[in-house]
C-alpha cells in the first residue's frame, strides 16, 4: 500500500466507503487488501448457506421489482416480534433518521455527545437547534439518566435523542434506567431511542419496546439491520412507534424504498434464527477478547463497551490521524478516527470487533506503531 497522504478522509463528514478507499489507496478493487476495523459489522452472519442461496437467486432478484414496503414490513415484524402497524422499514436506519429530523422532530433537540453524526450534523442544516450534553472523558463517557433529563429540562428541549448503546463510546443504559428516563421525559414532543447496536448489548435487562410505545406515544425506537445481520451494503433499518406516527412517517417514504435483495434476506431470516442468535454470542465473545488484548497496548486507554466496537484514547503525544494512516498503508488496517465527531477529537479511535485472529492483528500493529511513534 503506498505511503501517501490519505486526503480521501477530508472529503466527507463520515468516513469513506471501503470501496472508494480501496480504489483510492490501493488502485485495486480487491476487498482483501484492507481489513475493515472501521465499520462495526457482524462477521458471522449471514451464513455461507444464505450467501449461496442469495447468489443462486441474484439474477431473478435483480431483474424484478420487490414487493411493496408494507408487505416486507409485515414479514420483518414477524421476525422481530412487533406489530406491523407500528413498524416502518427504511433504506438503512439513516433514511428514517433523516425523516425524523426533517419532518417529526421539533427543536431544540437534545442529545449527548459524542454520538452518531446524523443526530448532530443534519438538524442544523434544516435550521433546527441541537443542544449537546457533553459526556465527560473523566467519567469514561458514562452518565446518569437523571443528569440527561435535567439537561433536557434546562435547555427546554422538545425532542430528545439517545443512542443506546452509544456510538462511538459504547456506553449503554440498562432497561430500568432507560424506562425511568422515558417516563421523566414524557412531556417532550418526541423521544428517539436509537438502538442501532442493541443486538450486541448482552447482560442488561431487555425492555419491552411494545409496552413502552403503548404507554408513551411520543417514543420512537430505531434499529439498524445492516450491523447485526452483517449486511451494511443492503441498507436496511426499521423504527417502531405508535401507529399514527408510523403512518405519518410512511407518507414521506418512496413506495419502493426496499430492494429485492433485502426482501429476500428478510424472508430467509426465520429459517436461520438459530444461526443468527449464535452469531451474536460469538460477537460478544470477541468483544471481550479484544477488550482484554487492548489493555496490553501502551499509550492507549480503552473504554468498556456494550456494542461491537471499542473506543480508545491515545496518549497526547500521538495524533489519531497519523496513527490511522500508518495502520492503513503499513498494515492494511482501516480504523475509525473520531476527529470529525462533535464532542470528540483525533485522540480517539474506534475499533470494530472482529474474530480473534483479527484482534490479535490490530493489537500487534498498534503495539508496533505506538512504540515507534
């Protein structure tokens, strides 16, 4: 890989896609040139059997229209165990985030930072104020629900957004504390709980999403499907909310916003539930292994995570951009440098959980580079 300035990272608010990065830095479309520790993705799902089935059907899927969204929503609702009338399927969770930002959320919007950039970056482009609750590095980016409730009240928020687990910190509330927060914010017009990484959050009380929405008609739960299913490229996500709000959101979606390949995968899921559940267990195992290995790395502090990534802070003498670039063009390892996240800086890297051999690889590379730097 060439030793050169990686200016591709200056072109977007988010990181470049793996496809553009491979082409820009390698002059190749070989995905094996780069190991992706940037995008958190389930490496154990879909199964090889599922990929074979998709490949065998690909010609048909690409030639014909998918079903309408309502039918696909009903199929997904059966798999996730939620009533279809309150479930809205999006072309990735970001499509639904944009509709919420544009059409449903009223400012001021309150959210902890650092967090997922679409919640902090998009509303200001729409003329909507975002009030940001800065999480403390000294507290390992952990905070109480009561502190956030008090912040929302102080800034007179009309909308509250909470990523749980949070991206990039990995912090997550347990079920009881999350329910208390929702209750304490019940006078707001909208509460969004972005659970894009919730499938990887094990060991905490599971909340009854359906019951909460029935009691609190201002709450929206948001889920990504790309991360937990290991299929970011397909672009799937869903939200669950009270049926009247769901109908309102559907009015802003295209009739065919879900492609035929995504539909085929949703149809397969019930037949592969056991493999899917098993894959999440493996991801949790690998997260624990990576967390242990990262403790060996000098000049680096890692934070506890409930997601399938781990946030790391570099020593003040080390610049994250430099380390990111060194990892990429000397080892072919792509990590998430967090300097373009509001409330963060280039001293932070987010490392996605991968199988144990890959964890060993990134830890060995970090040790080698940090000792030299």
